């Protein structure tokens, strides 16, 4: 993904466009074990740009997968989990393609998930990836 396009995706939005603030009574996580929540207790956040950093355990290389969802992060995470665990779904995303390539090489990996930004539900943003190397 080109840097300008990625910058446009993750650039903070004006406060009046952020429509997904949680109220004090609204649940932010429904994980049975809160410490196992992939996004630190915010898995029910809707309309967001997220990052999945996938790192093979045998190198310092990593790939950043930038995704977007209008639904909750948890719904999107469950779809990613399906494509990461089911060979028939291995080509659904660039993230799953990369992970399955590592699996074919018998390489272990870790994935670290994070919220990049919240976006209005009406915003349309395309998914992409950015491959880098750690120093």
C-alpha cells in the first residue's frame, strides 16, 4: 500500500465524525477470559481500522496487515481466525496467505493485534498491507 494511501486511512478523524464512542454502560469486551482478549478488552469496538503484526519466531522480520471493519473487531477477528486455521480459507486475506506460507515452511509465528483508529460507519476504506523489517 502506498504511504499516502495508508496515511489517509489511519489519519485521525475530526471529533464530530467519530460516532462509535462507548457509553458508560456499554460492554467493550465479551471474552470469557478478559486477559485472552486479542485487543486488550476492546473487542466489541465497531467501525475501526486495525493492525495485525505477524512475526515469525525465527527472525526479526514482520508483516503489518492493515484492515478495516464496520462491524465489531471480534466479528472480524473470528473471520481471520477461520482463515488462519482452515486451509480451505487460506487465501481469503493477505494475512492468511502470509501465515499459510509460513506454515508450509514449518515456521511458527505470533500475531499482535491493535486498533489503529476508529472511523465513522459510513466511511469506506480499503484493506491493505505493509511489509517491513524490524531492526
